[in-house]
C-alpha cells in the first residue's frame, strides 16, 4: 500500500515539475526535448516511444493531437513541429528525417488500432457470403480437401469448434477471429496443419479453433493497450499493415502451442491459468526495448 502511494506521489510530482525540468535542460543544452531524443537514441522502439511521450505530454494541444488522430498529415506535422520548436534544418539536418519516421510509425500504429477494431466489430453472419466463403476455405485448407457433409455438422469439432455451427464461436472477436485463423492456415499451411494434429493429442490436446480465436483476443488487447508498439516500432519504419498484425498473431499462436505442451497441463480446464501465464510472458518480452515477434518459420516464408 505504502509503495503504491509513494509511486502515485512521485508520478504526480513529475507531472507538475516536468515543464520546469524541460525548461532548465533546454537552457543548458540549447536543444528542445524532441531534438535531444533524436540525438540521444538510435533507431528503434525506445526512440519512437520517447518521441510519442514527449508529444503526448506537450503543453500545446496541436502537438498532442499528433499522437491521437488517425488522419495526421505527416509532412505538415513535421513542418509544424520544426517551426514551433525553432529547429533549424541547416543546423540539425538529421532531425527532419528522424522525426518524420517516428511520427509515421506512431500514426501508423493508431491507424492499425482503428482498422483492427473496425473488423472486430463486424459480427460473423451465415447470411454473409464472404464470411461463409472464408469459413469453407478454412475447412478445406486445414483438412486438405476433406468433404464437409453439411454446413451444420459435428465435423467442425475436428477443427476445434465447440458445436455444429462455428458461427457461434466467433461472437467475441467477430470477423477478426475468422480472418486470423484463415490467414494462419493459408499462409503457413504446414505449421497450421501440424498444430491441428497436435491439438488432438490424447493427453494434452486443446480445441484448435477455440484457442485460436481466444488468442486473437489476446493480440487484439496487446494492440489496443499499446504493448505491441515495441514490436512494430522495431520491425517497421513505415506504417504497419493489417497483414503485419496477422503475422504477430501467427507468432503468438505458434508459440502458444509449444508453450502449452511444454507446460503439460492436466486437462483443458487449465487453459485459463496457462493463457494468463503466457500473456504475462509476452508482456514482459514487450517491455524489452529490442523485442521483435518473429518466428523462424516466418523468416523462412517471408525471405
């Protein structure tokens, strides 16, 4: 309790004293905070996060908006910041390029959050032909063309769905859950089929599709709360795409499979506990400044 109160007090004091510290350091160094960051840190997540923090806590609303809006004009924003902070390009020639890159990454992450949320909110519907086509393709790819006797069938349990109609299993993550399962199955078919086979293990089996959808919720949450900034700011100098997000999902699902079997759970009832343990492991990894989520099988496929 006392430790929490002390941390809260320190944080509060920092908020009030930060402007004074910034003013003093600028007077001593002759450089604003953003300029100091570009000089002090190499390319990567640490630099971009510090730029983001500086803008988010700026006393000027027009600078704060640069890390909140999805439609930021990057070139106009670079001009605005250089003018506002009185940064002369002929004196600090590297700033414009470095700041543009950081702002591109920051804005790209915000746009990705918006895109993913939009897809997640689309509910799966059996009346939507696009949804149904994707579901049938998922079946075909994972079963290597085995014939499905009926749209509503107990055969769906082979893929790890709960009932005779997979539609009900997509409720939480909507279209996003289907899209990510299908992306993994179509791009990394050998790995997906191998995992599906392993999921039928007599002792440590799990429901492949249900776990896959649950892990969609996990990576969605990591994206929503900013944890995945570390990965994207390290791996992408341009704006991250939806495909880049799906690649993170493939990494998380593939590694969860290995984690699950290494833990040797007593039964599927241990899923909740082990999922939380795995989540904490991912979050801890993302606190490391150089983290990039890429597995060997992805490097081979994308090389």
